[in-house]
C-alpha cells in the first residue's frame, strides 16, 4: 500500500529543514521498496496467466485427439485425465486470483486518483518525476488488466473448443458428459479488482475515464 501512496511531492518553492528533507528521503526509499514488490507481483501474475493460457491451449488440442481414439476404454480413461487436468487448471486460476487480491488488488482502487493527482502536478510544474510515475502506474494497471483479460479469454476458449470439436465421434459415455463440460467452462475465471469488478479491458477504459473526470474536478476546485 505504501508503494501506491508514494507520490508525496513537496512543491519546489517551499524551503524544507534538514530534518524534513531526511524524513522525505527515508519515506521515499521505503515506498520505492514496496513499489518494487508490487511491480514484481504484477509481472509475476502476467507470467502466471501466460502459463495457464498454455495449459488451456493444451486442453483445446487434446480434446480433439481424445475424440479420435478408437478404443472406447482407452478413450474414456484419456477423457477422465483430461477432466482432471481441466479441474486442476481451474483451481490454479482460483489460487492465482486469491494471491492477486492480496498483493496487487488495491492498485485498481487507487490508481485513478493517483494518476489524476500526478497529472495535475505535471500540468503545473512539468516535472519529469511526475511523468515517470504516471508512466509506471499506467503500465501497472495495463499489465494487470491485460493479464485478467488473457485469463478470461483463454479459459472461455476451452468450452468453445469442446463445442466445435469432433465430439460426435466419441463414445456414448463421453457424449453424455459434454454439456456439463461446456457449462463448467462457462464459469468466468478472472482477476478480481478491489472492489470494482474484474481486471480486464473494460476496467482499463473505466480507469482512464475516471482519471480524466478526477483531473477535471481537481482543476476546477483548485482554480476557484
């Protein structure tokens, strides 16, 4: 949380005492450490979603191969292994979502306010430091939303691949389970954004629009 609340900029025209300068320096060093942890967790989440996406691609290609197995017993055993692999992938999505909420979930709640505050200061002071932090925060929310959208798309693709597969060439036992597999695959796997929905492209657009609204409100209130 300290990394997200880092922008405690002091206007350049205020003369600080030595003690105040040391306090700000220590605070910014500590918050930079927490910010580095948030950046690491964000990109680790992205790589985890890529891994889950690869597992989903494997599930899509394996189901077609299972439908073409001629032996019914071997086919049903392979189908059972496929279902277990699918359930294990869903459990991984749930565990990733819980870890994301504990580490990076609060970023989506505060990033619009922070971008608006930094944007207003950038318009007033033209500070390179503000521009760097705006770019960093926007990159964080972009990577988070892209990871969530990638997770949703890849897991929903499993159900579509089963629907368009050669299921009609499988055994009667497997065909009876296919509607349940499609229903199970329609359960949305996503990264929760505290407390405003899921991390996806819609959230990214919402953050951009909210940032502009906060920036306009801030400018109007201060200039009064």
